[in-house]
């Protein structure tokens, strides 16, 4: 704590005095620079995982033996294309049984209807009682309900039979085909039979740090419209840059408490199928800062959580000046947000050896 209090007092005292006398033989002029404004591009690179815009795991809907595989790994398929055939004998017999049950129910309905209509005429002639008529009517309604149940069961059996042909639910490229003909497959399989990825467009999942997120907000004035954000590049594993630029299409509205990051998505066109679902890459976001002050890191002295540079006065003497810098930097320069103005002259390098009030020019 004593050190924190002492530094400003010493700096203030030194700045109030004239240049520190330096023997002429020991005087060495420092390199200086005049402050100006410029535009600066800063790339931010973050790891990403790629996936197709629509990735679907294919599972059978019934338990059956795989009879035939009509596709192969990596094949491009169309929605509705038959990929696998299952043994359909059990399902076919179930449909036959359901159809017979439906025909029987319809026959019973026809008989019940005749009986009801006959009793209605007899009741009108006072030959049968209202009880007999009511019983006939109830039998007729029961027979109608039985027909509906039989139709539903027949539809279920027909649907289950259709499940013996497993079709592609979307357009895309097949991943690994897991089962082989003869294997028993079921809807509770641990792994899907295959995965279909629609690679016409690729989604890159990545995370931004909170500092990067704040930098985007400061530069683009909020994130109500993601279309305002700059396009992004995708660097592949071999170091090459993918030929098509992408757009950031999604940013989570919550910072992950564990990682301190924000989950984002970018989308890239993939007309030639060069990108594959499951690949890894690096998202490169380039932010352009306009009319900013840049100072070399060699001109900045770090004092605990403070940063300072040495301004050069008309008399050639150095004066310590606190500055504020942006969270981002180029690796060689800081972006100064406060403490310097255009036209100021500062010590450009060797600032660690400068003392407040020292003649440097």
C-alpha cells in the first residue's frame, strides 16, 4: 500500500521541477513520436467446431432384422430415398390380420344396422318394446365403434410395414453406416444406423470472451442487428483460409458463469461440399477501429494496474502521463482511449529507463 501512495506523490513532485540535470557526457537522446490518429484492423481468432445446417441421426422405428443396405458411407442422398430395408414378414402378417379384423368388424356393423332398422319398424307397429329397440340401437353403435378401432389398428399395421423401408428424412451426406445386413436393429439402439448431414450450409460453433463481446458492442453500437457485424473468415486445419466468408448469425444472451464466454454461431456457404460436419477450424473476426491513437508497447510503463507514457515538453523534458488503453491490442501497439491527444510527443521506446523530468531530447 505504501508503494501505491508513494508513486503519484513522487511523480507530482518531479513534474513540478525543471529538467533533471544530466551530465553532458551521459546524455543520450531517446526516440520520440508525434501522436496521430489512424485506422487499425485487429483480428481475433477463436476455435470452432463445424456441423451441417441440418444433421439428423437415423434410427429404426420398429424392431426387426436388417435385410438390405442400399447406400454406402459418404453417399449423398435425397429426402425420401430408401436407404435400408428391414425384414417385413412379421409386419406384413400383422397387416393381414388387421385387415381381416377390419372386414369382420364391417360385416358385424352391417348386421347390427339391419337388426336395428328391423326393430325400428317393429317398434313403430307396436310389435317390440322400446327396450328391444334401444338394445338394437346400442349394438349398432358398438359395431360402428368396433369398425373405427379396426381401421385404426389396420393403419398402425400398415404404417409399421412402411417402417421396414428406412428413408432419408433430409437431403444430405451420409456418415458411417453402423449395422450390417443380418443385424437386429431397434429404436433403442445406442448408436444410430447412420447420420445424415445437410452440408449445403455449414454452422461454425464458437465462443467469444466477454472482452471480445464488449469490443463488438463498443465498435458497432449494440447487437440488435447481427447483420451489422463484419463477415468472418474460417481458417482450416492446414492453415488455409476457406474461400467463402461467413456471417455471425447467433449470439447467446447469457455469459457462461464457468467459462466467462458467450456461445456464438457463424454460417458459411458450402456449394462444393468442401466443408464436412464434424471438422474443426478457427473463426477469424477482424475488427476495424477508425480514428484511434496507437502507441508502441515499448513506450508504455506498467505500474500495477496503471499504464503511463512520458510526454516530451517543448524543453525536451519528459513528463509522466497516465493513459487508458482498450482491452484489445495488436501485439505491438496499444489502442489509447484516454490520456493523449493528437500532436502530443512521447518517448517511443526505452520508457522503462526514463525518469520524470529527465531531458530526453
